[in-house]
């Protein structure tokens, strides 16, 4: 069993980092800092300026429990209960994916169109399929005050998390939720349909990183036998929910650009843009009708 944690902030951080390094955590210094700051209510500046600052017993116990979870493989943001996305702090739940920086590429891909539509029409209606935490929709709403969004998810738990995030960010009046299997219970027409759908082929789920495979909801990962089923559904059914001037933006796996493009072209869409993520991988495709 590990020795008791020190009571002073500086030694506590060092011990936390050492424990996570011993457990093989990829970035033990960062994760130790995130855990200690979150559960002690301290800041990095305080750790530097006042390393002998005393921690109370409740904080030490919470840090101890969090370190055990992290050493056991649980992602640090699952332990903290939130993750930053596009400058927004979003709560997580077991039913939601962690929003990751690669998905910010999708926000950037459609933001100019959302802004232009809102300026021209006085609003821009966004449909976020598989909304999860609400990350994509809420990022766009935070950037475009005239926009509105509907978040769709099959999971009631995910929708509750998205609605809570919208409320905490002051965006609740422009964000609504619909529990639906894709378009089944959706109504109305939208200027933008956005989706980060499940796109992992069923055979590949077991090969994912432990933190993804063991802690992200499989419903949000499983894209069917070849990982392309959600794109087929969106391409086949989206047209009756689109305004005349509109866009569909989807996140893809880094090897799926050609296959997804072909699916949408066969359904009558043209590729309007293709964007890569920060790692240089194909990540987002934007389509328009015709």
C-alpha cells in the first residue's frame, strides 16, 4: 500500500506525480497537477508561491481516491467530471464521450457558414446529431449569439448532461434536446446538420486505447461492421430536414475520407470542404446539396 500523502501542497504534488509515473500514466505531472488543484481548490501559482501550504484531511482523502482511480486507468477528466472544449467547461457523464480537441476542427469548419447565415437570415438553426455533452452545438452557440440548436441523442442520460451544460453556460434558452434514434423524432428544417457519429468498426473496438475502450460509452463508438453505418443514415435521411442553403458537417476516422465522400455523393451531395486536425489527419468533411 502507498505511503500516506504529505500534508503540504508542494510535497503533495511531488508524491502524486511519482505515484502516477510509477503506474505508467502518460503525463503524470499534468494529471497530478489537475487532480491536486481540483480536489484541493488550489492553483498552480499557489503551489509555486506557497509550497508549504497545508492541506486539510478532506482534500487529502479526495486526492488519494482520485490518484487510485487514475493509476487504475480511469481518464483524468472522467475523475474530475468535466473537460474543456472550445473554451467551454463541459460536465461529463458515463453516457457521454469526452469531447476532444480534434472535434474542435468541426466547429471551425462550419462556424463561418453559421455566422454568415445568422447575419443574412437573422438566425441559424443547427441540428447536432449524437450531441453527447452538447459540445459541438454549444461551441457554435457561444460563438454566434443569433444561432439556435437542437441536440439529438438516443441516450436520455447524455441529453440530461447536454441540457445541464447549456444551462451552466447561459445557453439554455437557445438549446433544446430531442431523444431520438437519429432522425426518427426530429422535425423542422435546419441550416446546419453536424455530427461526430460513432465511426469505429465493430472489429476494432477491442483494439482501442484502454481509456477509450473501457470508459467511453460503446454506443458512441460502434459504427457497425465497417464503421460507416451512421454516415449512410445521415446521407439517406438528412435532405428533408435541410433548408435550401445548408451544410452537413461530419467528423470521420482518419482513414474514412474517400468512403464517406462516396456515400454522400451517391445521395446527391457535393463535398464543400475537407479539413485535417492538428495532427494532420483527415478529420472533418462538409457537404452541400447538389
